[in-house]
């Protein structure tokens, strides 16, 4: 997580925070870890295990606790907090809670951004953690195409010239959506989920040999593109090899490792006359059925009385 950082400016835009004070431009203040903290224990006098790299979120409990202290004690506790110089202190419920005057003074003194939100503390924490997990997630870039087909995120891999972009355009024409072409940025947002997107500078563009660069959003409409998509299936295209045994039943599950997450995978051979768009649509539906607990190959074996051979 520490390999990446997100600017406070992006967080302010993503979760609609209001700036009370900032010591410098928000795009020059970075957040490096996804965890956030409510500093109740710290304000109460327990100073061990305090991570000053976390965003500090103060809600009703913290503010009411501070309101019950004498002005001198409150200033002392707040001074200890701002002295740690966290990336920002965020005050929630701004319709109910007003920052104490010394909070702005100490924020300026210790050069700590002071923000506020109208959201409840729990809602704000959930929104921030969700955004931080995505922005700070470990990531890699793969050469391929990412499309959404029937709600399934499919990463299409294969050698250059195999027809990945042409397949993507055919799927878009059939009502599906393009996420990324050529360079796909894959982020590990949890131990079981990979999110894919396109670098901003090439988002919604696709290269078709013989035609050139096409802006899919302009040509087919904004309904034909998507900014990001969870990865559900990896499809590897390769030239048909008559000596190779390809998957025929679907009984054996194959997986593709991305950042330690195993994603269901299949190899689709490419040959003249094959309608790859229909094949990929079928693969998407079949993958969804498997996630829902249904496997057509297993049902066929049961109907044929061969299910004992699976044990």
C-alpha cells in the first residue's frame, strides 16, 4: 500500500469535503495508507499505537468529549493531536458541529489541513476507505483489452495482431461496453477482487489496424464505454493449433493469477470463420452460471450416469 499515494485534492473531490484550512495546495498533500482513524483514545490520553499517517476523523463522540473539558485541557489535547501532523483532520456532521476556535489556530500553527463534511462519521469513514482502497491498491498494467459483457468483466489477452481490438469493437456493436484497450490497469482492491480501468490519457480510445485510432465514446455513444469494471474472467486468444488439446467439457477449472488473486481463465483458439463475439458472450454467461453454482458439464455427466467418474 505504501508504494502509492493519493492527493488530498482528489479525496476532497471524490467524497465532497469542505476545506476549512489548508497550509498549501491540496494536490501537494498526499495520503499514503488506506486506513483512517477516529482519535478518541488519543484525545483521552492514550498515545500508544497512534499512526500519524492516517486521516483523522472527528465526530459527535470526539467533539462532545472535548466540549466537556476545560478550555486549557481541550487546547492541550488538540495541540497533541495537531502536533502529530496527520495529512488532515476531518470534522463530520458540520450542520451540528462547529470546529472549536483553537482547532483552526492549531491547524495553522502545525500546518495540518482541516476539512469538514455534512455526512455522519460512519458514512464518511466508509466513503473514504472505499476511495482509498481503490486509489492506493497494488496495481499492474497488462497488454490487452477489458470489456464488460452481460455484467461480467472480461480481460482479453493474446499476441499482438491476434484480433483483440476487433473483437472488442464487435462486442461494443452488440451492446456491450469497452473499459480499456491496449493498456489495462489492474488494481487489487481486496483479497478476492481485481478492478480494471484504462489510463486516463488513453481512456475510451481503441486502435484498429487499417483504420487507426477511434474514440469509442464519440462513435458509439457514452453507453458503449465504462470507466472501470471488476475482473471476472480472463480469456486468452491464440492461433488455432491442431496438435493442442483445448477445453471441450469445462469440467476442469483454470485460473490466471493477477496480484495473488486467482481469476477464472480460458483459452479460446482463433481460426477463420469462428464468431468470437458469440463465443465470448457465451463464455460470460457460462462463467456467471458457474458463480451461481450451476455447471452444464457436470449436469450432462449426471444425465449420462457418468457422475461417479468425477469423484
